[in-house]
C-alpha cells in the first residue's frame, strides 16, 4: 500500500483535531504529504469593498488555525519535517468539496471524523457517510469515545485489525489494505464472514447432498484462502464465521476482541429500503468502537473534474512555511 497524499478535513474544533492526529501520524509513517482542508460557507460578498490587506489578514488567521491544529500533534522539530498544506474552499456542501479536492490532488487517503448521530437523525446521513460513498480513494473515519491507536506523540500502536469479508472484490480490496497495515505494524489480522440469518438453524444433512460441505464449512474454507500463505510467516491470522445481520456481527466481534481498526469494502448505497435505511457500512460507521477504514478503488482524474477545478469557487492554498534556520 502506497500512501503519498493524505487529505484531512477540519473545522478547527477539538474533535476534528483528533482525526487530524491520525492524519499526521500516518503522514509521518508513510512520509506522505498532508492536505489540511477547511470548507467555508459562501459569504455572498465576492468583492464588496474587501481590501487586499483584509484578505491577507484573513489568510494569516486561517494559516494560524492550521498551524495550531497540526502543531498540537507534533513537537516543533516534527512539525518542521512534516510536508503539509492548508486548503480553504468556499462551498455550500462540504462533502462535495472534500471529494472534489481529494480527486483534484490525487489523494490516496482521506482521514476524517464523523459525529455520533441520534437514531432519528441517522436517516439524513452524514458528511463522512457521503464521502465514503463518493470518494475516489479509501477513507479512514474516526469518532469520539472510541478505542484509539495513535497516542499523543502521534505514534501508531495498531495491534488488531478486523476485515469484514464477504468474498466480493470490495472485501478483497479491504484485505489487501488490512494486510499492509498488519505487516507494517505487526498487528494481528482477523477475518470475519457473516452468514445470512437462520443459515445454521436446520441440520445441514437435510438440505445438503451427502459428502458436500455445509455453508459454515464452505465459508471457513474460503476464508483460509483469502490470505496468502506467506502472510502467516509475519502475521497472526484469525478466522471467524458467524450468522446474523452483518453490521451487528461486525460490531459485536470488534467489541469482544478489542479490535483497533475495522476494514470494510464499500459497496455504495443501493435502492429502495437499503438506500433509505443505510448499508452495513453506514451502520458500522455510526456505531463502531474503533476507527473504520473504508476501502474504495481508486478512480483516475477525469476531464470534467479538471475543468471543475477552474470554477469560480474561491480557494486559498497555504503551504506550510519553511522551517526556521
């Protein structure tokens, strides 16, 4: 897994700074460039007598916000070695602007925080859920009150990684990322497959021909083949097959086994009931006891996106200042 560019949206709050701490830690670990992003609501006063001096003062204030947020995760020496850039964009929909900037800068990973939403508000979705459906790259989502694996010094202590595996191409992608994390940080890798409800309630001999394996054994055998044999030389791999609703089983397994990171493939929203009430990914995002890594295939920058980058939306790019001599 190559991570060369990371985008982290922030609203300059203490909660979003927690996600920024993950972004800084990963940027350091992979020597990646970090884009710290902030979206402003359009002011409706494009010129309106605003002087160049006032605009310069505004940029200085925003730069200070960025520096304070990034510096909170690093000591001064570490800050001078980190490659980062602040981006401020005016837009009505933060989710659209985040996805656009990620595509525009060929970002390899988006790191962002999601708020815990009340059940009555969950149908409306969240910015994080929107990004997980539309981003052109993987997304790491954090919450407050969860199991952390980045400490105050921005050191990564990842011990257990769970992959929700349904044998699809999306979950294959999640396995590849999880293997990379497990190898990099010597973490234990857990693979979980969830069978549909009531699959195991009847004696399998009554509905499977003699000599043919049942659903449980078939799934277990396929899980064994999901990880390359050589991975077992440097990684402790555990397999599990359960029965029930996927999101419930994933959350229960993560809680019971003190999982630090859940990796899951994003199938995107479907239609009808699934689109209305959210996919398994949405439900895991809302309730997970640890950060969630949503694996998405990369998409190349299209001509329409390149053209869109030249639209009139005002963007301020604030590269980090050079270190003091």
